[in-house]
C-alpha cells in the first residue's frame, strides 16, 4: 500500500521551479508526486491554508559538537533542533574533537544522523590533519565517503601553499572548498571587532583585514585553480566588495551570511556579555548595510545559522576566555524574517531560495526543490505567527543565545522529511 500525504490550500513557493501560487502538494512513498489542484483522496491530509509550503530548508553551517563535546550538543539533539526550525537538511562542520578528517569519521557522522531519524545530516571534512594547516587530510577518501566539502572552520588555512594544494585536490573530486577567512597575523588574540568599542572596553580587537586579506589571497588561488570556493559567514563591507568583483569576473565563488551579522553590532559587546562573542566578530552598522545590500543584489548565495552551542559555564567566563559562538538554529528563520523581510530588503520567494536551492547547489546535493520525483522534504511556515523567542523551549542542549525574549514573526508549524512528519507544533 502506498503512503500518501496531501498538503492542501497552501501558498507553494518553490524558487528552483519558478512556483509561487496557492495549490496542493502530493507526496507518495517519500517522493513529490504532484503539484497543482489535486482532487484525489489521500490517507493523510494537511490543510495549509494561510501557510507557506516550501522545499525543506537547508542549513549549510551548523556545529553539532559530536564527537568530543556531547555535553554541548549531539547529532541527535542538534537534529531535533533542526527539524523544529524547519531544516530538513543540515551540514555539520568538522571542527569536532577529534576533527572529521578521514572516511571513518564521515561515516560516523552519517550513521549518527540516520539513527537520530530527524533531519538529513551531511558533513564537511577537514582540509588539513587536526586542522593544523600543515598537512592535507584524507580528502579523496572523505569525498568517496560522502563529504560534501572541506573546511578547517574555526580558523582559516594560513599557509597559501597548503591552500593551493587543497584547492587542486578538491577540483579532482569536484567538491567545494569552504573557508573561514581569518589571517591570524591580523587577528592575533582578538575577541571582538577592532575599533572604537574594543578600545574603550580594553579588549583586543580583530581587524577587518583579518577576513579581507585571506579572502583576497584565496581569490587569487581560485583564479589559478578554478575550484568551487565558498566563503563562510562574511562580516565586512570589504568582503562584500571582494566577492562582488570576483563574481563579476565569473569566478566560481559563493558566500553565506549568518543572522548575527545582520542584526547585531559591536556595540552589543558593551556590557562584556559573552553571548555576543562570535568569530568573525560583530562589526559595524556600515558593514551590516553593505551585507544587506549584497543580499538584495543577489551577491549572497546562502543564509546559514552558524549554530555554535556552548555550555553556560563556559560562556560565563570573562570575555577574553569565553568561547566564540551563538546557538541560533531554532530561531534562524524568524531572525531572517526580522532582518530581511520586515524591512523590505527581500521577499519570501527570495528568502526561501537563499535557504533551499542555492545552498543545495553550493554543496552539490539534490535538495531544495519540490520537483516531481524529488524526495518529499517540505517545510510549512505560518508567516503571520508572532511570538517571543524563548530559549527554555529549545531542543538544543545549549542556551547561549542573545535573542531570548525578542519579538519575532514567522513560525515553522510542520517539518516533513521523506514524506514523514518529523516535527509539528
């Protein structure tokens, strides 16, 4: 007997196929079977009147901390947070302890994801062994095991010769190289944006050049190798201009933006509140304005949470010692609505594209669309639902989130993975 799920009366938005209309979606045996006015009966029917029915959201930058720091997050708890946030697919970063750096590590992440039975779990592999930037990790074996890309996230590859070699290898396997652009010579021991506020707070700063210098360097290497290159969590106006020019020159470069680099500035660090300590650091309003303009212009390719859970005891350390990162997976969609839709910078179809088909293209997976025969991954959103972010309701193990109590709009009401409802309010 066929398993059928019919979603009726919703506003279906599928940017990859140019669909934005009120209609129905039929899922049969885990696959998208039909879109349009569907009269037939199904064993399970969802009335999505007044709701948005979109391809399952994809987050290409999360930290689920397993293996090594399971007290902060596990693949199981992170997966539960993901489906509650509307994400049917996520990409884990490899800066775990030990790092994801061989095929066994990749297979371990995938197996734990299957066991959790919530969201689709993908992973990137480390570029270098132990993320030390010296010797390349086993990129070929990891690619064969299903790694969707490579990054030493948490830090950039400092040696340009090592990065050039990594890019050459990545072209052999047609996978993306993803870089946390940070030149440590400029970053030093910085803990926030370098400028007026770091001076009056007496905190060491991270100069914008730390990001921009490495990005400029890597662009030169991309010109030489033509590798698919992705810039993680851009944070400065200078980075925007470098990427804008690279795209104008038709280089295969993509980039992502995280919520905190759209909604928070260096001023938020004023009370030495470590919830605002992130890397790259919170910048200035001028940087935010440049990033928003880039999003409106189509320069930005993906919206990613950079979900970085930490123990409360760690975040309660003084600003110099506390770890970088914000746990924001479960409020990511609402934060993007606040940052981009409410001010009129982009509309819902553009937002959905940046959270579905475009990030799927970056990592080369067959997701982010409601095309016929594709896997039945669907997110249903109430765009008018208003509520306050409450960290006490998070499925994540961690609560290091500065948005607690923020009034927001736009709520995920159902998350469907492979035709199965994995989350509903």
